[in-house]
């Protein structure tokens, strides 16, 4: 009896998975994905024997590849999906499991490991043994996205607890864990990191973006529970992170370069995952935070997707504006370098998120940056704003919906009849490849299905963020070239420097003050890029035999023009 029921179930799944609609795939795959996630969480998950309470294994696969470890990134993304289900009321049974995750992570934070102790960098350790001991083998470490993602998952739960009247538990138990992670983010974001694929040691768009997000929502939480001492530092670091985030945009390629190192094209699912994991429905199509419907994120999505059209045999014969299977990055060769379920689902999720915002705002913008994306669906479309009452809006949104569904159906086509989601499927024939039952694959199914249903989650504070005026990273606009000339008589061996109130003028440091040229002595001169339309204070200093002499008070001051350049002529005081 039991056996025949199981066979009937498998038969139905198989039939639907191979040829059904998106809704039929979702209705069969959704419970399988949820069960797949839960099976991989200790201590009682069906496939995670040996894992401690609250510990998420990456996959039950213990050889080729051996994923029987717990990664902070994977665990945090998986629990964020579960916490979202719990806090929105979709599954109120998850609270005990979430509390076990909190306890487990509190232990892991304190485990000394090859990256350090809790206070010397250990929070950047990427993975641990499933009995909560350190993994001491060689690995790509540190990976600085983990603490940020863990903080984001826990902040989501903390906000729910506060709304539920349980601030005590937040203040006493959850906040101390979050605070350690956010202090780590604030103190270390500007150092290199291995990327989320554990291969490239540089700076990484995904890491920068999730770090920025975690600090923003951390500031709100800290204020809500009176932990205000961290706020000013977090604000400064978040502003700097947001500036730095802009620098990944590649204006000539019209896409986001995923890593500053690595020597690849930089086209990478890293960027699409960023878009869905920093989605804030309250922020509209904000481009500064690369929201899913922002012109840059859409332009990037097209370039990323197109990079897989010709390299996978299973994508051949598919129209150039239709969905295809996608992987981590086109140059990938790991385990054969195949399509990944979580990458292909992420494309669909970004598009569903975009549709949510366009429908909510009742309009859609096409810009010169996103034109190529939209012209895939309507070659005659031009830049402009299209209200929901227009036929252009209807044409484009329905085409984007079909496009999005196509990515889900790609994965559906290559989901085996039992619904199991491995890490990859073969680029040549679509059979599952690499680790079986990848927890992150199942979690990515849960989040894309929620987005398809129009589900949104609480804002993290992306709305209305503006780039600080001192932020010039990645953009040549926003700065003006200012030449400082000062008439100063000096003795042999004595030099004139400038230091001032903005980073470009070394923020009043004398040890890193900028040396002026004496080519036109007694006029000393230097040209510096300064933020436009900004009041800047400065002084010249003389340094002779290491001895610093400041100009007399008051500080010199200029207001830089909005654009162009500016020449300031001074005489030493
Ligand atoms: C607060 O939440 C924690 C974690 O779920 C729970 O153990 C505790 O009983 C809650 N306290 C109250 C007063 O609801
Ligand atoms: C540190 O920040 C500066 C300013 O945004 C940036 O130019 C530099 O690349 C960053 N370095 C790392 C490793 O993040
Ligand atoms: C469209 O562009 C206008 C003008 O820049 C902006 O105010 C509006 O929020 C945008 N709408 C969407 C949905 O992006
Ligand atoms: C520099 O200042 C000295 C003394 O004030 C003045 O005599 C000289 O003409 C100035 N030189 C220039 C090039 O402005
Ligand atoms: C400084 O002198 C140059 C010519 O040497 C002149 O073009 C410029 O306008 C002067 N700057 C100011 C602020 O007067």
C-alpha cells in the first residue's frame, strides 16, 4: 500500500516536472523543497544525522564533493527563508527551529578557528564541522559575507520578536550575536575577502551589498532597543559601503563586475543573488542599491543570462530572448561547470521582484541603460515612463512574466521525478550533477516561489538612501578638479603640503598630507579631485626635517563648483 502510493506520487511529479506549467511545478515542488530544507537541519533532520541542534548541513553528500559541513553563508540564507516564512505567518511552526539556529550560531561565533577567535577575525571563518568544532583544513578564508547574512536573518526575527512584545529576548540573547557580527562587518568590510564561490580573493559585489544591508537594518534595530552607542560608526561605515558598491558597475559593458579580482569577465550569478537578497519593496527601482527593477540590475541581468546561451548544449536552439539554464559564471569549470538550480531560480526571482514593484507603482521606466533588456521583448520600445494604463506597460510586463516563468520551467525540466534538487545539472543533457539535496537549492526554490506569488517582506531601509556628497567611487561625475596655488617662500629642504576636511585632503592628517609641486616656485601647486558643490576647509603646512608648521588660523575655506574645475590662489599665512 505504502509503496504504491509512493510510486504514484513519483509518477505524478515526474509527469508534471517534465512538461507542466509553472503553477503545477510549484505545487508539487514546494513541499518537496520545504522538506528538503528541513531534512538538512540537525539534530532531527532526516538527512543530517550527526549535525548538532540548529546546524544546517550544506548537503548530505560526503564524497565528491564532501559538503557535510555547515557554512555560515548557506545556513544564514536558508534560515532567512525560514524566518521569512515564520514572521509572515506562512509557517508558524518554525519558532523552535529558529531558536535552535540562534543558539547554534551563538556557539559557533565563539569557536576559535583558523581565521581567529571571536575578537580577532574568527567570525569570517566560512565553514565548521557539523558538531560545531572548527574545520582546520586549507580553505578559501576568510569569507566576510557570512556575518552580514547571519545578522540579517537574526534581525528579521528580532524585529518580529519586538513587535510581539519580547524585546527582552532580543536585548539579552539575539542582539549580542548580531552586535558581534555587525562590529565585524563595520571593522573589516574594507579588507579583501573570498567571494561567495570561495574562489576569488578580492572585493566582491555580493559581499559588499549584503554588508551594507546588514548595517542599515542593524542601525534601525539598535535604535529600537536603545543600543545607540554603535549607531554613529555603523552609519559612517554604511555610507562608505554604499559608495564602494557603486564602483562595481561597468558602464562600458553595461553590467556589474562581480569581483575586483579573479581575471574573468566578471559576469556572475553573484550579482543576481545580490539583487534578490537585498530586495526592498519600499525602495522602488532605486539604482543606488541595485534594486531588482533598477535599470542597472536589469541591464546586468541580460548580460549575465546571455553569457550562458551559447556555452551550454542544453541551451542550444532556444530563442535569444527566451529563458535558458544559467550557472555561476561562464568561465566556471567546477564539477564540470554546469547550470545551477539556485542561479537559474535567482534570475526568475529578480524578475518576479521587479514585476511586484512595477505593478505596485503603476509604472515602469525604460532608460538608456535598461533599453537593451526591454528591447528583447519589444524591439521598438524607447526610453520613457510607461504608465500601467499603457499598452507598452502591458506588453512589457507580460513578456517579463513569461520570461521569468521560463527560468522556473528550465529548472522544472531538469528536476528529476522525485523532486530532489542537487547543486547542478549537466550542461550537455540536464541530469543532476554534483552534491545531492543541496540545502541552498531547496531554499532558492522556496524564495522564488514566494516571489512568484507576489509575497514581499519587510523593508530593510533601502528607500531614499542617497550617496554621500563625498562619495565618488566608480563615478567620474560628482567630483571637480581643484588646483591649489600658494605663494610660499621656503628654505632648502622645506616643503609645502595641504591637508583638509575631506578624505581627498586626508582629513587633517599631517602624516599623509599631500605634497605640492614647487615647479613654479615660489608658487607651490597641486590639483586634487574634490566632491562637487561642497564646502571644504583646508590649511597648508610646512614640513622641514620632520617638523610640522601649520598656517595661522583661521582655516582656509572654499566651496567647490557643481562641475568643471577651479583654481584657488593663496598666499602663505
Ligand atoms: C521570547 O522569545 C523566546 C524565543 O522564542 C521565548 O523562549 C520566550 O519564551 C519568549 N518570551 C516571552 C515573554 O514571550
Ligand atoms: C576600500 O575602500 C576604498 C574606498 O571605497 C576602495 O577604493 C578599496 O578598493 C576598498 N578595498 C577593499 C579591499 O575593500
Ligand atoms: C520612474 O522615473 C521617475 C523619474 O526618475 C521616478 O520618479 C519614478 O520613481 C520611476 N518609477 C519607477 C517605477 O521606477
Ligand atoms: C609671492 O609673494 C611675494 C611676497 O608677498 C610677492 O612679492 C611675489 O610677487 C609673489 N609672487 C607671485 C608669483 O605672486
Ligand atoms: C587664480 O588665478 C588664475 C590665473 O592665474 C585665475 O584664472 C583664477 O580665476 C584665480 N582664481 C580665483 C579663485 O580667483
